[in-house]
C-alpha cells in the first residue's frame, strides 16, 4: 500500500496544481475567463507557463521569484581576479625591488668586497641635508599690507586723540600772563564746589598776615591740592586787582567754557573706553589716555610727530612674530627717548605698544633657495672599501654603511617581496569583496563593461601618484562613478581607493586627504543631479571643499609655526583649483564615456527625452499618430514606474523611442492613416501585412543603432512587443486558408521575434502599450468598468507568458492596473457644459 501511495501521490499533487492554475492566473481576485480570441492571448497547446512550472517544483507555491533573479547571470570570477591582480600590481610596486639583505637584517655569511669601491651613501647624505634644511632659520620679509594697516591704525588713534583735544579746547585757554599753566589745568578739572570756593575767596581782599584755607574745605585735602588751591586764589586775586572788572568777568567766563569743553571731552572718552573695553579686556590698555588732554598744544604736536617717526623706524626694521611684549616695549622706549618730550614718554610708549603688531613674515622662495644652497653645501657621505676587504661578517647585523656597499656590488639580493606582495593582495581582495557587497546591494545590474570602466578609473589615482603628481584624480572618480552608478558605489570606490593608496604607496599628506574629501562630496551628490549645469556647480563645490579642507588641516597641524597662514592660503587656493579642474575633466569626459561604455545616466536619459532630438522630431513629423500614441503610453508607463520604484527616466526615454520603427512605413499603421484608406485592405495579404507590422521592430533597431542610442533604450523596441501574436492578421490568414483549402497557417509566422521583456521597465511599457488604444477609446464608462478591462488585458499578457522574465509579480500587475485607471481619469476629466449662447461669443471665460 505504501508503494502504491508513493506512486499516486505525485499525480494527485499535479492534479491539485492544475486545479489551482485558474485561480492563480486570475490576479487581483477576479474570476473572469481568459480573454477572447480577438486579443489572441491563448496559451499554445502543450506550452506550460515557465512560472507555473517553477511553482510546481518550488515548495513555496504561488510566490513569484525575486526581481531579475531568474535571468541574473552569475558574476564571472575572471573579472574579480583581473581587478585584484591589476590593483595589486599597480599599487604594490614598492614590493618588487626589495633587498633581502637590508639594514637591520643579519648577514647569512661573510661577504667580501670583490673590488675597490668608493660609493656615496645617498640616504645618509639626504638625511644630513634634510637636517640642514629643517634647522635653517626662515628668511623674513616685511609684509607691506600689514605694515600699512598698522600705520593706518596708529593714525586713527592719533586722529581720535586730536579730535578729543579739539573738543576739550586749546590749552592754555588764556594767556599765561594772567594765569599760569598749572593753575589753568587745576581750574579746568577741579570739582565745582572747589571752584566756587576759589571764586568766593578771589573776590575778597588778600589777608596781609597770609592766606588760610576756609573751614568749608575738608581736612583731608592733600598738600598738593592745597598748594594749587591757594595758588589759584592768589592769581585770581592779583588779576582782579590789576585788571578791570570786565576783564575779570571775561576770565571767569573763559574758565567756565574751558571746564565745560573739558567735561564734554571726558564724557566722550569714557564712551570710547566702554565701546572698546570688551576688545581690549582692560580699560587701562585704552590708547586714549585722559592725560593727553592735559598737554599743551606745542607738546602734543611734538609728541605726535615723535610717535609717528618712531613707528616708521620700528616698522621699517620689522617686528617678528612671537617677539616678547617686554622686548617690544623696551625698543619703543629707546626710540621715543629722543623723539618725544620726557613728560609724554610714558603715554607715547603705552600708545605705541598697544598699536604695533608683528609685520614680518616668511619669504618662502628665499627660504627655500637658502635652504637648498645650504643643503647643496653639505658634502656627500662616501663609503670606501678595498678589494678583498670584509664588508660584513657572518651573523653580523647589517648597517647602513654595509648596505650601501652590498647594494653597490649587487650583493643585497634584491627581488620581489612575495610575502609583502601577497599580504597586500589580501588587503586588495578584501577591498574588492567589500565593493562587490556594496554593488550587489546598491547596483546589482553591473555589466562587465561597467566593471572595466570602474577599474580603469580606479587605476588612474595610483598611476598619477606613482608619477609624483600630488593632485590626485579622486574628485573626478567620485563625480564620474557617482553620476554613472549612484552615490553608494561612488562613495565606496573613493573610500576604498583612499585607504589602499594610503597603505600601499604611503601617501598620508594633507593634500591627499583634501582630494579624498572632494571625491566623497562629488560621489555623494552626483547621483542625485539631473543636468550638466548642476554637475558644473557641484564641481565648484568640490573645489571649494578640497581647498577649505586643505587649509583647515594645514593650519591645525602647522599653527605653532606662526608663518603658516600666508603660505597655506596660497596652497589651499591651488588645491581648490585642482579640485575644480578635475571636475571639469570629469564633466568633459562623461559624454564620451557614456557613449563608449554604453551608459545611461539620468542626465543622458533626460537629454535623450528632449523632443528636439532628431529621431523624435522625425517621428512627430512623419508619423504624428504614432507620436501621439507614444506620448500617452509614456504617461501611463511613467506613472506605473514611479509607483513601482522603477527607473522612471529610463522608462520615459525608452517609451519615446519604442515605436520609431513605424517611420519605415507610417501608413501601415492605423493611427497614422487619419481616416484615409487602409493600406492593408489594398494589399489583401495577411502574411505581407504581418511582415509590415513586424518590420517596425527590426527597422526600429536599425534606426536606433544608426543614431547610437544606448542598448538600454534599444531594448524597449523589441521587448515591448515580446513574442506577441499579431492576432488580427493571424485569424484573417486562417480564415483565408480555410476558404481556399490551403495548408494550415503557422502561428509562429505571425508572432514577433522577441525577446520578451527582460526587465520591469520594459514589462511596464509592454502593458502600457497594450492598454493605450483601449483607454483612449473609452469615454462614458465608470472607473470600475475601465479597471476590469485593463485587468483583462494585463491578464492576457500574463497568460501568454510575456512577463515571465520581466520580474513583475501579480501584485505589481494589480498596482499597474490601478495606476492606468488613474491616468485615464486624469485624461478624461469632466468639463463644464457651456450654455448654448456661449458659442456665439468670441472668447469664453472658462476652459
């Protein structure tokens, strides 16, 4: 019984599979029967669906295979081997000529000099010269722009002091015969209460026994102030006695005006101090000292001239960076001692020290020139040996001197360092493996030619580095790979290449890191751009990024040097231009690489979709009906592709070119007959008519190749028809054969040559092309009716096995049907019915 059951079980399972087939073919939950013969989508006898056969074999019934998995070719191992070998070979050149008997190794035997020799130890010589270069003091030069700025700042300070002095008024403000300088200075700045006391006493008669302070003054007044107080009273009393009352009143008015102007100047001085205090940190460092207002005009002019002359002399001599402040202060004091009056020397010193700044910077060219001269002056280190003299004993550690002689006599046993080369090859293999994982996830459809292009671009950087070119091609690589294959692959290539070159070729400079940063930015952004103009702007961003990164890293590393700013800024500008230049190179190369390697980037697809392209202009002119059909199919296909997350740009471009072959005989297709006679009625031969219809595929491919359309676009021409049956002429031929009693008609003669759609994009276009005529013809029907009809058409294509290799699933077909109905509703939206009288007007207010 077990044996019988084991024999009948497969048959039972097969019967169950066949019973489920009808329901499986009816996607979207519909139970409608297969389409009628007018659509001619019947499955030929004996031809089981590949998808159905797979469902019988696979335990996961009813599930469609992953997208593109059925036709995805296994990656040839040869390409990966070539990538590993070529990258290891180019970047591992330092392993090719390495000595086995190197410095630090032990000699396996005693080695004797075969002849006399006197050899230069170039390594030791270069180390000495390098030490001389590093120890040489830089040549300094005066920075004229900085000197001019310092002089300008000093003049502004002096002008501000002059302005404050003018506000306070000239000094002395009256003749010194009337009041002495010290009395005028005291009267101008003393308190108001003291002034009133002085004026009250000055109008009294002088005390013969000697004048004494009134009791109204505080007992704590300093002795000096008492003296000035008494002196002011005495001088005012003398002037009052020797002059008229009018002159005395005028003197008092002059004192009041001087005091008013002085207080105004002091108030403005305090405002200046408050404004600059946050910058100075301490008000005592303010260049406008109040004591400058106490100077006489003559002394101030002498002081100002002396300050100006001293600053010129010091700046001409130059102030180096890092000069201690006390040294600068001492130098200023020495110079001022002969240029300004003694009483203003402290004020002038404080003002100059606050304004003067270092104005010497390194003269790069002169420093390099002097360093090279000093290095060339170093005598080369020579190593001598006589014939028969022992160079190194057995087991002895080889020194630099020994190695120079061994290498000279070809006894260092130079050769390929296989261990190092194989180890680096393992690193390269790991990097290639990481790239493969990223490619498999982000861009699984890479062709061999794409891999070759990525490899060639990758090899450009180590080749440039091997020639000593510091401006690496990483920005161009990032831009090109990012725009061709997407940001993920571009970032992966730039990152892995940076690491490999840094490890193998020992490149660790700031310039290399800056180039890598520019390459990463280009790779990250290029895949999102849709025009050459955007790529050009991205090139500017790449250049700026490279320059800024170089500047920041250089300043961080070399900031203590003090002179780095001017040097690094110039180099940063050069590296910025280098990044921009590589971007220009990438932008110029991209159209040629797109053609040579048959690439379809979003930018190229956008250019191909331009209706002013030669083929599309011809199609619109020679086959206008076909062109209108193409536009509607494009609307359907684009909407469906966007919903399914397909390549919308590719679908748009492919749809516009899918029927260009109809230009070989436009009147052979009903959409171009414009109500005229049907050409096929005149031919009256179904076989010839079918050949005309089929020929639009072959002729379309010829036109596409002639105009150098990418293969991805050319694929839409045959795949949108697949291996469909030209049903109208097939049944017409069958009827004619039955009437004439001739041989049976071969169905294969009336089918397109294919291939059937090989991608989701071409599959979507096939379905949009199938539904276009039916949707355009529908007017007053409900969306439910339209959806049912669309599903019927799509199911017919599914039953005819046209979508087996496209990667589309039954769930995708349900989504496509709903999208097609939405697009149909947008094209057939209802309009407002115009009243009859509106047609008599020349224009209407509604549309």
